[in-house]
């Protein structure tokens, strides 16, 4: 039993320490990041006026930067809000690209992503999916830290419901 435990611990240590070498301070290579912030959602359905709500925003990305000025990644960006005591989430998960205008340090960047959008009541397991995109710009305020503003559009169930979200987040990016 001790041999098995020691073997698992040693293997875990070797795998994790090898991953730490990927974080060499150069944006080129493996990237992992996330952010939190706030935003405003406008939601509408055909034949209904819809609503505007404030939301808590989270985002996550993991991917690869082929150079210090370009990133390609998987993104999952979610707006969390409530409506008439119901907890709802709306977001987009897909493929994103970021272009840094100053690859050597602080500066502006632009980004965009396309993928599957989703709208779900967190109390119930069923949700709606469709098409979504995100586009925005940001600024590196310090190494690994940035602020960004973006617009997220979701179209679920082939036009049965649409939303626009205007968001601002504080982000951390490990590279």
C-alpha cells in the first residue's frame, strides 16, 4: 500500500513540476487564465419585451500562444444573474484568438471568440444552446494582469432567444 501511494505521489510530482516549466515568463507557449467582473445583459424572445439585468461575469481560457503577440485558446465565458428569484446562466464556450499590439510588455490587445452559446436555469438541468460570439479589447496593466471590456452575443434555439451582454473583467494569465 505504501509503495502504491509513494508511486502515485512521485508520478504526480513529476507531471506537475514538468508543467511548471511551461510558465517561463514568455507569453509564447502554454497559457492558462481566467477573470471575474460585471456586466449588463439585454435578453429578448420573439413576442416578449425581454429584460435588462446586471450580471456577475466569469471567464476561463486555456491554450497556446505561437508567438508573444498571438494566442489561440479554448474559452468559456459565463454571465451569472437572477430573474424573479431564479438563478440563470448565459454564456459562450468555443475557440478564441487574442492579438497583442505590444508583445514585449504592457499594452493594448484585441480578441474574439466564436462557439456554442447556452442559456440555462441553474435549478433545472435542461438548457438551450445555439451560436455565440465574443469580441472586445483590453489593456495589460501589469505582467500577467489585464483589464478588458467585451460584448457577448448569444442566439439560442435558432432565434428563440437572443441576448447582448456588455462586460468588464479583471483577468489573470499564467504564461
